[in-house]
C-alpha cells in the first residue's frame, strides 16, 4: 500500500470516529434535555446520575482515556458488601470437603464376639462344668459321676433410631452430598450410643454393659487398698493373675485415656516403665505384656469406680445385631422436609463372667 492510500484510510477512519462521537454527544444531550423536563424522564436523581455518567464518559474516557470516574460511578451502584446492591450475585466459596469433629467411638466391637442373627433374640449355652470323675482299679466298680451343667443366656437386641430432617431445597442446593453426610453422621451417632451401652447399659431396650450393677457381682474383681487411687503396679499384676491362665491368651486391658495416663507413669522396682508403646505402626501398646484398648466410656479413677477391666472379651462378651443400619428416606410425611429415619437393632451381654476381671478402687 502506498503512503497516499494509507493517509487517506487514516483520515477516513478519523472522520468516522468523530462523526460517531458527535452522534453519541447529540444523543446524550437529548437524554439530558429529557431528564430535565418535569416528569419527563423520572426523578431528579435519575437526571443527575445521567449527567454524571455523560461527563465521566465524554470528558474523562473519550477526551483523556481516563476511566477512573466511570469506575467510581459503577462502584456506587453495585457493592459486594450489601446483598441487595449486588452482593447476592457474588458466590461464596464453600469447600465441598467438610472438616468434622471426631467422636469418641467405642472399640469394643473390635475385641468382642459379634454375631448377626435372623431372629428376634439370640440364645447361647454356657458350659459351667461340674463333671465328676474318680480313680478306680482294674476290676473296681464304676459308680455314676456328676453330669456337667449348661446355663442358657438370652440376648434380645434393643433398637436405636434417628429421625433427621432436611428440606428438599437444601438437599438440592448444598454444594456437597447432604444425604451421604447425614447418613454418615447417623452411623457415628449410633456407634457412640451402642459403645456406651456395651459398658454401662442397663439392658432395658439396650445392651447390658459389663459394668452394670446387675453384672459386676458375678465378675471377679481386685480391690485397691488406697482410697480412689492406684496403690502402684501391684494392682495391675494382681488383676492379671485374677484371670484364669486359660483366658489370658488373647486378654486385653480396657480403660479410658485419663486412666491410661496414670498407668503410663508407673514404674517397676528397677525404675522401668511398665507400659510399652507399640514399636511398629498398627501394633498395640502393651501393659505387662498385654494389649491396651482405650474406651472413653470407661469411668475415671475414683472412689468405688471400676476404672480398669482385664479379660478375654472375645470369650466373655457377645454383641448381637439383627440387621445392619436401615435408612428410610421419607419425603412425604413432613413436607417440605425430607426425613431420614434410621434404625439399628443391637444387643449385648456378658456370656462368660469368668473371662473378665475388674479393678475396683476402694472407698
């Protein structure tokens, strides 16, 4: 392209731009005149806003390329600080991963026998022994000996339920899976509830705990001589040997973390700690050669408390459940709420009192 053609094209573009600006100015003048008329274009505030925009656009942006005045005017109209002025249109950032506060869940399911049943209750027979025997010569008479006895233990599951509600709109609009979150929360609430019952439950529509008053009388115990306190490591040694040797294989200590904190400070006569941490990941901590299980539903060390249990819980305590957790999604009964009705039938009881021993802190 020759220089004369380029110059002609630039002049044509400049003329067109000037004509466009003049046309825009005429339109702005007409709008200004319209707003200035009585009731012609709205309230005085509207006329003032239009005039302010005109000057900011023509004198600022067009004449000098400065858009700062336009930005200030726009900031007056929309604000993220005020919901009605545009703040509602600015989305909040919510992480879809929810940090949760962990509950103290009972570990007893991992150390007790768990049976799933298909009937309304569970019956187990306990052989309490009693078989008689005697020495006899080659030709001696054989008299009848005593017959062993059986004891029947029946466990009837109780029922835990939860009936959480959420509106359908909340379920639709939440940025995470609200149904999965509610289901998980219900499952943890059930686990916490049954964990307490396995230790302290009274057996009324719930498991009978091994520390309930109706049970502790049949479980052997060791009593400290100090009032509401440990005498020292000897208490734990006595507790271990109160359990029959045949039950010690697979036996475990059960206590809460506050009691364990006291036990971890104990030393033997040579100044060595009697507690041994697990040296390998996943390996249980050891106390006098036996694993330690922390169950926060166990009582603290106090006068008259059974704060430490030791035994073969696989042999001594049985947990039964009729089915797993059932969740019914009900969008009809309580509109506009959606109900999540969850139930679980679970029971538990001591089936062999000889397999568990308790440490009682003296009055």
